[in-house]
């Protein structure tokens, strides 16, 4: 499955950023793409072999939720077992890793960071 077919799983904002990145570079960078990392409050990271490219866009919680909803075809409930295992397999055999980390600071409410990694 070509990489561009996978863009539909991302939130609209991330689709625009990825499309712009790959069209501006006029290269076959998408052929060496191995991983796309989305982490709340951090920039998008594209992994090409041993090289990582950091894009100038900070991922929001809305981006994570929209992307996860798209991956689960608007039915997170039907994917709950895969989510609990930490991976969701999408068409083409690509695996999406989803996880949350909890940070508890000074006995305040727990704060969660949301992460999604696409592996190709």
C-alpha cells in the first residue's frame, strides 16, 4: 500500500502537513519512510532509516483523537482489544502503536500524554 493511501488515517491538520512535506521535497523520501510518530505537545517525527526528520507542527490532543478515531473507523469500541494490546493492525499489514503515559505531579490529578506511532 503506497504511503499516500495511509494519509487518510491522520487528522486533517496532519494530512496537510505530511502532504506539504512530501510534495515540497520532490524526492522519493516516502519510499524510505519507516515510521511516523505523533506525540501530544511535540512535533511530528518522520523516521527514514537511521535519520529522523522533525516537522514544524506541534501535535494536539485533538489530532491524536481524530487520528485514533480514523484508524478505528469511528468505532473505538470494536478495536478495544487491539488497543489494550498496544497495537492496531490496519490495511496493508501496517501496525499502529498507541499508548498513554501517566504523569502524577505533587499529588495533583493524573495527567496523561497520548502517543501514536505508525510503523511501516
